[in-house]
C-alpha cells in the first residue's frame, strides 16, 4: 500500500490592477511538511494578462515569480527568506498581500504521489 501524504497548496494569482480585484491564476505553491517538499510552478499567459491590463509589466512579474521559485527551492541567491526552513518558507510565500502577485488561502489534501498531484492541481487551476 502506498504511503499517503498530507499536503497544502495555494494558487498564485496576478492582479494587474489590484483596485479592480480581477486576477488570473498563474501558478501553484505546493507543500508537504513530512517530506520537506516545497515547489512553485507557474506559467504566464501574456495574451490573457494583457486582456486585463494592456500595459502590464510582464518582465517585472516574471522576475517576481522567479523570486518565489527561488525561495521555494531554498537557493542561496533567493535572499534571507530562502534560508528559512521549509514550513516557514511556505508560510511566508502564502502570507496575505495586497500586491500585484497574491496567493489564495492554503488548501489541504491527501495524496500518494506529490509530483503527480502538483501537476494535476496545476492543470486544473492554472492551465
């Protein structure tokens, strides 16, 4: 019987004009404490984002999303937050913000295979 994993995920959203509260789901932050697993995956859809805001700075959004990815990976050039333990990094990544890049509240689940589950959630919530 395959081991089951308790996980949490949050959806990464881009709000080109925060005051309008319109957003596009662009990625997933996926976390499993027991396995010390934290992963960020995302995909920017330029055409869809430009429908919400023609003047959106996609280069800056890409840089910000790359920063989230570096923090999740715990790499040295990810800054001081990237040096925290995995649960602390997940909590920081999913903290409530009122900026162009925000996340949903974390959602829990159980799964057998972490990589398969993150891909499924990404397909369902982003693609």
